[in-house]
C-alpha cells in the first residue's frame, strides 16, 4: 500500500492521542509513506504548540521531535511547486478547503497520478477526507492503464518510533 499522510495524521505517528494506533498501523503496513513538504513546518509547529500548551511534557516534546527528525528523510515528499500551488488553488475553490489543506490534496493528487489510484489518504479532517475521496474517484476515472507505470524511487517505509 502507498499511504499519504496529511499533518493531522502525521502528528499521530509521534504523539499518542485518539487515532494514533490507527495511523501507526497504516504506516506499518505501507510500502511507501508520502506527504507534502509543508508537513515539515506544520509538524514542528504542532509539536511546539503542544509544548507551549503543556499538552506535552518537555521530555516528550524532545523525544517526539527527535523521532520525527530521524524519520523525515525516509518519507517520500512532494515538493511545493508552482504546479502544485496552482492545483491547490483550484482544489481550494472546488472543495472549500483551507490553504494548506488544499496543498496536501494537490500533493496527494500528484502521488496518485504518479503511483496509482490505490494510494490511501489519511487525515483527521472530515472535509479534507471527503475532498480526497471525491478527487480520487475523479482521478481514477481519468487514469489510463499503465502496465509499466514509472514509479518514484522509494526512500523506505517510515516506521513509528518505538515506545
């Protein structure tokens, strides 16, 4: 399975909260885990916010940050190119999404076009999940059969940190 994580799911790999077990299980089963490069600053901001709000103890913050930093190079990331930004703008209008959510959706679409419609999208945002399902159906209808599809090289599967 190819798995795309938006930041709401990515956080759950490193912080134990509702949905963490589900996301970690998906990551364990995935052959390739993908995300947008914007997930990096979003993830760091999410960790910092939880530290400021004392939802994470200082040691837990440090552990989560170090685990994320160690794993980041193994994620297959989608660059935030001009084409991705333009598509994100169109998707924001079509699906009534916030800015970075539309960038995640455009990045997911890029992965689906490159690696196939069997790519799974993981988010904990209902609107973004509905948009991803609708977009994936649209992309699947337009997908031509590719017996020898060019796949991006895998940088490896990212496993959740050991507890």
